[in-house]
């Protein structure tokens, strides 16, 4: 396949979710531009430092780094990034970012912060999986995405009565270990 | 008071520290993964463990082959569970583990079962997983299911199959191509994204069949495409079809333009922008075609969304490079973007304005930029500086305010790259705009008074040494230079000493004073500084007779290539015989191709040895003079850009540079052998000058040996009538002896075969005899030339595509420098005046005023006025135009 035809299809190079210290929460790369983990980390660090001074809280912001377009949006202590090639339609990338941002918002019930994101990492990973498949946009409607990711999520906040006995034990054991670890 | 404060801190600590993955460790998680093997599966716990595994992978942790295999095997056990959530996690981790072929077999049956399940979620995901991990052999087994899935009524399933098809097409095209009927059906789907994915796949299946793609686009542009993404895709395919259809529909409307234009009224911004971008990218787009696209982009400029503003200003910035006038309507919106919060947008807006601005708006713009510069990062500042540099070259009359701006920002804080960009720009302006020289040099002098970068200081000192003595009052620079000797580090002190010596050598009046200063340098603490001072004192102090030698030593460029000198010095063994620089080979060693390509980017500014445009001429001249046969040809007047004589990617790549001397023309053929198995020897070019009667060949210099991938030069020299712009056509044949090279040993065989290779023809045209030299003030220059030398005539240029095409044709024909930006024709104008300047062979300055008028529909008429120091040159220009 000639690269020119591949480029014709809108594509996303990566989706990145960082905390407010620039540490990874969840990332997914679809391009070979960053072959190693350290190359990925360097890119994330670069993008993180370059965007710190900007205010991407009300509207998504945009910049070009190393011939890539990065669109990003921040909320609380979370930072959402979507990267595409510099030939890509900026608004398509922005719609992917919005899809990611909004579906996470729906899934975390508006309580979008680092703590909730880590506690529901499975849902967030599913969410990314539902938005992009191998760089190709799969879905951009946040409600559809959230629906697909959530129907399968285990609601950790569900009351005990709704859990089976085994699950209750598991959850209790987990709470106990957690308090020990503290 | 202290208590609540402490409590608050505690809270924050808790929050910051808390993470479900705190203290997570790979070994422990792998242990935990044993729960997958439990006979009584705890779905919730298994999901959590998978999440932990995914977390580790996500953080960059890697599993060894054994670990991955072990996890994979236990994960396959989880297919027993009927828990939906767990199954989703299982799919995810299988994709992440990317199992090997023999492992895939284990899950194949489970996944195939899921593919036929009643649950859509299972089906869609099983398809995606299976297609991700499978190889070709398995694909034939599941092909039937995939074809069904493509036309499945559930959009999620259909999309999953289609997207998998797009990926599989790269590895198993012959299989995927069999699905085109189903894909075609899916293109008609009511589900927006299914349509998008189907269109992408269908296009990729048919990409090599131009006619089919064209048909596809034709039918879809008429129909209704539902999803904005699919519409964007269709726009991209349409532009591709337009591009490939070429210019065969010169006359009428451009095909599909109406479709693109109609997309500008789409309800989705994404589509509007895609269409606008496609229109601006059209080959040879006309102003009329551009206008609607520019209008929507202009609306985006005032959007509340930064992404929209960015996209629009970036596109307009690109348009401004080729069609500056088309963008001027947006100038007011652009100006308000200078204060945009997003600095990328602001920088793009400024550089666009600098491209579209006219002479009268420069001052106002500079005022705005000054405020803006203080709060952007260096990388943006560099972009702005470069834009200002080209603006200044476009409007030389405005050099004063632009030069002031540059000197102001030079004084402000900034990193090395930024400062270097400013200094480079000032240097270029000094070289290209004579009027700017004095003030520019003073700005540089002031800068080195307080410059923290040794590199820049030495470069500037070197530059002052060359340019300073040529100014009206060289003495005023001495103070700045001598200050360096007191205040700087050894490197800068040494170059300051050299610069002083240059002033001493060039300006006799200053010589005694320079001597005093140089003598003081003899007591410097650094060896290099003292050595230089001693050397210069003795060379300058010598007899007047060797004045020329001194100058040569100080200003002459080293005619020996540094690389050769270096290798000779390395090989030199200290002995009775002193090192002799004359024994160092002067021929430029052939460079590997790659390096040559890298040089394609012309170094500019200080980095470029002697000076930017003349540098190539200088180096050519030196190279040519190193060949004894050319030594008596006199001064090189002009060297052309290389002209390719072979198609790209042929066996032998040859281009030619035309060197024009007063009574001679030398063709320099740069030949590259691109066949690794061949060595070429005795390579030369046979030139047939039967269509160039006034030229007679005097000399030919072959290349002895031309190994693979290292270019060599062969020369052919012709004599021609003195000082006349003699033209002619030459046909060329490359002759050589081919020797086979053993690819393993790299040694060539002893016997070679004579062979020849036909090259393209070469023309020597009138433009070869004219140097592109600009003037800063055309009117002054025009009036300073004797009006009696003026020759005026009118010409009909016949039907032309556009006025600007006619202007460019004449500019290229004459090979002269357009002045004051007059090469740009405003859109929709019926007449245009273009000002050109140049130097004719023999060093005669010549100015041309061209008035174009559109007569009737497409006929262009031109009035040509020429003034020159030599009337015969004015006539010659007319002759060129008349015969061109």
C-alpha cells in the first residue's frame, strides 16, 4: 500500500492521558514514530512541558510539535492529548479529543480527576479502544462510546447488597489491603 | 490556626499519594494472575488483575517471552466466564500481548465462537481481536463470517469488520479485495460511521484503478454522504482525482470544483474546513476559485474555538506564500489575532501579515509586533525574525524601520538560536541592501559590546573585518573592535586582533594607529592572541611592494579545501622537509551523495562562507581556477543553477552548470554513477555545437574515474564572441569506459568496454548573461542613468493564461531581479508594471521597466523601457525580448 493512500484516511497517532505532573495515566500509540518506551516518554514530557502555560480548560487548545499536531484539553488534575500528523485536519483531531474527553466525563459521572481515572482505569482503556482502532477512528459520539465501555464496567461503587458474597469478600479484602498499604 | 492548616496539608498528601496501583510490582501481579486458573472464576477479581497487567504495560513495563506466554495461556481460560465485563478485558489484554502464531491457535476457536454469538458486543470485538492477531492462513477460514459481518445490520459489527479489513488489506490484499461487493453495499449504509469505514476500505481496494476511483467519486459526489468523516474522506479522494486528471481541462471549469465549493456550505465545520483546505491546495488555483474558501476561513478566524482559529490561520498562512493578495481581505481579523492567547496562532497571524502586508502597512505592523515579541517563546521569535528578513528584502525602502526593529530585539534577552537568527538577518540585509550597511554594522558593533556568545562575537568580528573597511568612515569601528581585546575571552580577543589587522591592511590612513593597538596586544596572556599580533605586525610592516600579498593573506579565501589540508597535515611526518601547502591537492574530493543532498539547503547568514548568493560563484570560481586551462579565462561572470540532463533515477545522473566568462563559456557536467556494480573511467561529454555556430570548443577535461555514488566533474570549454550574449543549443553525449565491479570484493575488472549515454540538450540563453542584482530604490537608480540610453518599444505577447503568467515569463526570459515586490500581480488587474534590475555581461548595470496591459480577453501587450550605462546593452535587452 502506498503511503499516500494511507494518509488520505484520517488517522490518529496517539491518545495520551496524563496527570498534572506529566505522569502517565493511560496512553495508546498507533504510530511507529515513537518506537521505544523512552521515545514515548520523551514525547509526553515534551508535550507536557510545552503546554503547561496554556489554559486548555474551557476550550481545547492546539499546537504543533515536531511536525505533529497536538490537540489537548485539561480538567482538574487530568490532561487529555490527541496527536496527529501535521497534514491532518485539525478539526478531525479535535473531534477525537472531544470524544475521548466527553466519554470519560460520562463514564466517571462528571467526577473527572486523577483519583477517579486511576480507579476506573479499565473503563478508560476500554474507552480508548472504542474510539480508535489501529489509528483509524472507530467512533466519535461520546454517548455511544461511553455506552459501549460502560455496559461492561464493574461498578465499584455499587452497594454491597448487589454484590455476590464472593465479590463482597473480594472487595472487603481489597479495602483491608489498601488500608494496610497506607 | 495551625491545626486546620496542618489538616489541610494532610488531606492533600492523602489525595496525592492515593492510587490503586501504589507500590504495584510486576512479579506480584504475575503471581496474582494465577486466579485465572481457579476452577471457580471470580470475574471481578480477574478483571482487576487484568487491569493491573494493562496498567503495567501502559507504564512501559515489558514482559519476557515466558511471562507473556504464561499470562496469555491463563487468560485463555477466562473464556469460560460469561461475565461481559471480564470478556471485554480479555479482548483488550489479548491485543496488548500480541501472541505469536502458535499461541493464536489456542484462542481461535473461542474467538470464532464469539464471532457467531448472539451478543453484538462479542461479535464486534471478537472480529477486531481475531483480525489483529491472525495471519493469512486463518483468514480464509473466517472470511465468510467477515463478509457477513460487513453487511451486518448492527453498525458496530459492520464497522469492526470494515476497519479490520482496512488493516488486513496491507497484509492480505488478495483476500480483502474479494469483499468489494459487500463493501460496496456497506457504503450505502444508513449508519454514519459504517459509511465512513466502508468508503475508506472501498477506496483502498480500488486505489490502483484510476477509472474506478474516478467513478466512485463521481457517483458519491452526486449522492448524499451522511457522516462528516465520510464527507471529509470524499473531499480528499476528490482532490486526488482532480490532481491526477491533470490540466487537460484547461479551458472550462475544473471538474468537481463545484462539489468542493458546495462542501463549504456543509453544516459540519470539519467538512467546511476540509473543503477549504482542498481548494487552497488545488494545483494552479485561481483567485476566483480561492475566494469562497478564503471567505469561510476568514469566518473561522473569529471563532471562539482555538482549534478553528489555528486551522484557519495556518491554512491562510500557506495561501499567503503563493497568493498574498487573496489573503489581504483577512488582514483585519489577522491583526486581532496578534494578541491571541495561543501563541502559535499569534505567530502564524503575524507571519501571514508580514507576507501579505504592503509597504505602507509595514510601520504599523512593526509597532504591533514589538509588543508581541516580549511574551512569546524563542522558537516563535525565530519564525518572526525570518519573516521580517524576507519582508525587508521585499521592501528595501523600509529597511530603516525593520533594521531598527531587529536591533531592538537584538538587545533584549534571548537564547543563542534566536540571537543567531537576528544576526544572520542583519548580515543578509547588509549584504543585499547597500543603504543598510552603515547602520547595520553599527548595530552589530553595539551588540558585540554585550554579547555572551563567543561564536556570534567572532563571526561578527570577521564580518566587520570584511565590510567595515569599505565604509565611508572605517575609523569609527576601531573602538568597538579594540574594546573586545580588553574585555573578552581569548577566542574573541584573537579574532578582534585579526579584524584590526584587516582594517590596517585596507585603510592606509589607519595603519599607524592600528600598529599601536597591535603592539599592545603583544602582551596578551594568551598565546594565540600574541601570535596573531606578531604575525600581523610583521606582515603589515613589510614593504609596500608585497601589499598585494598581505591583502591576499588577510582576505583571500583559502583555495585549498580544508578537508584536504587536514588529511595532508595528518599524514605529514615531521622531518627536514617543511610542510608545503602547495603540495596539498586542490581538487575537491568527491563527496558521498547523501552529504551532497544535505548541502542542498543553502547555508545563509554567517554560517555561509564568504557571502550567501556569491558564495556558490566564489567556490565555483576557485574550483575552476584550480584547473590550469581555465586560469586565463579571466573573471567568472555568472554560474547558472544546475540544469538536469538526465531523468531522475536513471543509471547515470548528470547535471550541468554553465559558467559564463567574458570570452568563454565553460560547461561543468556533474556526473554520478548510480550503479554499484560499475566503475566508469575516462568519462567525458561529447558536445555537438552545430546549432551554436558562434561557439567553438577549445578544451575538454574528462573525469579519470567515476566510482559508484561519488560525483565527479568533467568540463568542456567554448570560446565565444567577447561580451556578447551569444546563444545556442548544444546536444550532449556522455562517453566512458565501463568496468564491472565485483560486488563482494569491490574490485573492478581490468578490462572495460566503451559505452555512451545520450543526455538531454542544453541551451545557453540570454538570461545566462545577466546577473540578478537588485537595487534598493528603483526610482533613484532609474533617474541616475542617462535618459538618452533609454530604449522603448512595444510588444504583443499574444494570448496568455493570465497577466501574472506573462510577467513571470518575461522575468525568466531576462533572468533579472524583480524590485519592490513588483513581480506579484494583484488579482483581477488589467494592467501591471514590473521593475527589474540586473547586471549585464561586462558589468553593465541595466534597469527595465515593464508595463503590461490586458487587451481583449487574454491578449497581453507589453511596453518595455530599458535604461543602461551602455546603449548597446539596452538594445541587446530588446533583442532578447524580440527573439524570445
